[in-house]
C-alpha cells in the first residue's frame, strides 16, 4: 500500500494501537498490540499489507516488508497508508476506505508485472480496514472460462 512518492507520516496512538509485523523483524513497541502470526502468510509469495479502517498499517508480511524496504519496511507499521501515497492515489484510497470498496489492477515496474488486489476485511461482521495483496504475475497467462 505504501507508495513510491512522499514519505510516510503519522503514527499509531493509544486510540489506534498498532501491531508488530508478521515477519517478526522488529519486536512490539509500547502501545502496540501483539498479533498472533499466521504461518501461511509470513512466507506467502505475495506482499500482504493490512491496515485498519483509518489507514493505519497494522501488519506486513515478509514480502511486503521487502517490497517497501525503500519506504521504511517494517517501520511503516503504525503509520498511515494515506501519507504514503501521492495524489490522485491518496484520494482514491481514502474513498475506498470510506466506501469499503474493493479495487484490482495490474502494474509493471522494472519489467516485473504484478496483480494488486485491495479489499476490505472484517472481523465478526464489523469492517476493520483493508488488505492489499501484490502478486507477481507472468507476462502472459491463461484465462479460463468455467461453466
């Protein structure tokens, strides 16, 4: 979710506790909640970034931390994802957070193609925030229509 332009700003507060990264690259800090890591997501071959309903980054798996290393990596946890995006991406993301709207698209950067999928996540039926998954995809791939 963090963007290329502009540095992140804003940190979690007591009202918006943050969580430690799933990768365990940095220990929990004072005021952070301790999340139970899910083994499957830590080494999942896609960048998985989770934020709360206000945009505070809660979790990043190992691939996400690696992907966003130039932007701060695990240090992005506790910061607002909106502060990591330039316009017009920032406004689009703010709208998605407010409207709980999914988004999917492909990008190519440095010759690597990726599928980006952003979707709201829920806990016990309550909207809690967004998950972004960024998966490397081949240059060409089959498309199957199932009946």
